[in-house]
C-alpha cells in the first residue's frame, strides 16, 4: 500500500520489494501502452512508466509524486520520463491534454478529506484531453481488507544489503465512518529500533465514488471488481474505475 513513510530514502528503496509487480501492474501497463500521453499520479518509484518506456512507449510519460525519496528511485531507472515532485494541487493542468491519468497502488485512498478529494479530481479533469481516461482503484469497503491488517501477518523482505526486514500493520481502534487509521512497523534492515508510521485511508463505495467524480465533471464508463475485469460484486476485493470527461450539451 502507498504510504507517506516512503518519503524516507531507506524505506523508498524497499518499496518495490514490499510491493512486487503483479496483475494490477499488468492491467495498468496495457492501458499505458495504448495511450499517447500518460500522467501517473503518485508514481512512487516510477516502475510503471519505466516499464512502459522500456517496452517501447514513445509518447509523453509524466510521473508525479510528493515524496522526493520516491523520485530518487525513479530517476535512477529511466531518465526519459518527466519526473515531477508535487501533487495534483501543486500545478496548473489546463492544456496538458493527457490521454490517460492513472492512480495506482491504492493511492486514491490517501485522498481523505472531502475538499482534498474534490480538488484532486478537478485537477485530473483539467489534465485530461476531452477523450482521455482516468483510471484508478480503491479497495472495496465491503471486503473489509483492514480486518486482515494485524501484527501476526508479517511481511519479510531483504534490503539492498541483504539484511532482513520485517513489516506488519495494525489498525488503530475501529473505522471512523469510511476512514481507517493504522500503523505500519518496519524492523531490522538499517534500523537499530523499529520504525513506525501512521496513516489514514478512505474506503469509498461505488456510489460515493460516482458522486465525487460527477462533481468534477467526470463519469464512470467501466468498473471492475478484480484485475481480470470481473464484474463489481459485494465480495470483490477492488473497485477499479475508468472514468472520462462528461460531455456537456
């Protein structure tokens, strides 16, 4: 999961090990390869755009992330991508005309406040071409993924120096409406003491997502419940949304 703790260089270097390439990345890569120009919001280490360039994408690719440490990782791998420090609200997007804007890795769920979410979606709408697509995923709140974020589920990886690192999550209290606050603990590796970060994610259902998108001039054209493009159903793990600018008139 995306986490502001990855502003730390040592943690940013672990991100791809903790989040290995999977079906979701394949889903987005197909979309990127078929689009002439792409904005990846919350691009992290930039592996999606680096992979696209490596597989022959010749159009404009821009990766945007608020964590400088993440962009350090991105710039090491592919200089032929525009790597930009900031978030959607830090730039004026009118006239960019991207064919595709994506938010991967559940980054959309970090838009916790109503005004923050509305401002971000307005910026996405401004960044898109009239026929562009905005694609993102959120965890389906009906699947209650946070109930599996417990200290007994430890993720083990090694850092660049082959030192073992243990990572686990723990939810704080009970969910507050559609918001879940949790801690993420890192132990081992370069640290003499465990590193603990605290984050809050927002779990919006399909109807709420459609409402916020409509408020920004976007409309849902497709939604899936998994990376195999299965239908959106109560027990599915994801809400994968494809939206386009709403036609006026």
